[in-house]
């Protein structure tokens, strides 16, 4: 129905995991069948010392590649968890480099603050059955000594004027709940059209199954993409 659309998905994995075939099944589902799904198998930071800009370089190069084939008004960027971090950071860099913004941005429980300064990093410790505690060791490994508050590492602290309409999701038992809530307020302060969807008792990464809440979230994401 939308042959000229593209949905670019940045996979999760705490910034240092999640590549390979495991990341390939998500973009079509997230796009709700409304777009051609592209998943970026980005370079991962690891003990071998892949430099900090590698994942962001890969993300920006992918966006440039898609922009050569699709109008920005027909592109939606999405990411879950660490992928949400990279999606938002990539658009901050794209804006700085003068690239056009896409039609929409989908951030599912985004890892938007690597400093872990939000309230839910305390309140939801040992409550989230998926992420029961801090990911600071992973964050520091990914950053490679850089300041964790830099917007390219923690996009929550970026400047969002001109950002596209944004869909954000989290759950009341999500360790990253504060990330989504604070990111939503930062976007609204920048006059960005932003939706925040919070699901009761949902941990990080949704319920990872065939639940009514999972179906409801998928329908909301599909609606948002089709609308924009």
C-alpha cells in the first residue's frame, strides 16, 4: 500500500549486544506492514575497542543512503531500547549536519540517558524483570571514556527543535520509564508533536509475547506510522 515508504529500525541490546540474525525480525512488525523495513546491523562496541562514533557513523550513513532513495516525508526512524538511543542521537547529528528530518520517530522504551539519572533507575530496580538493575558498565564500555551526558550518547540532553513527530512508549515497571517520560517533556518543551504511551505493569521490552498489551502497542505504532 505504501511502496515508497521506508522504516529504518535500530536494534536494541544495551548498546553492546543484539546484532546478527536476532535483530532482523523486528522492523516489519514495528512498521505494521505499512512500509519497507530496514534494520541496521550496526557495529557494536566491545572489549576490542570499536571507537565510540562507529555506531553513530553507521546510523547516519544508513539514513543518508535511504534519503537518496526516498523523500524524507516518506521515511520513519525507529528504535527500541538501545536502538532508541541511537535513533534519537542520529537525528541530533543529522540536524547538526543539515540533513532533512524524517516524517516520524518511534522510540520504544529508549535508553535515552546513559547517566541513569532518572527516578525509575532507583524506584524500578528489581521490579523490572527484564532489566533488574543498572547498565552502567555497558554504557561506559560503549562511551569509551567520553562524557556520558553528551547528547550523542545521552540524547535526552540534546536540543530538539525541528524534530519530527515522535511516538514514545514505556511501562510502569520499566527501568527506563524515566527516560521516556523525560524525553517526552523535553520534546514538548521544544514544541515537538510527541505522544507518550505508558502501559500498566509492563517491564522493559514489553511483555515479549502474544499479550493484549503487545497487540495494542503494535496497533498504536502502526497507526502513528501510517498517519505520518
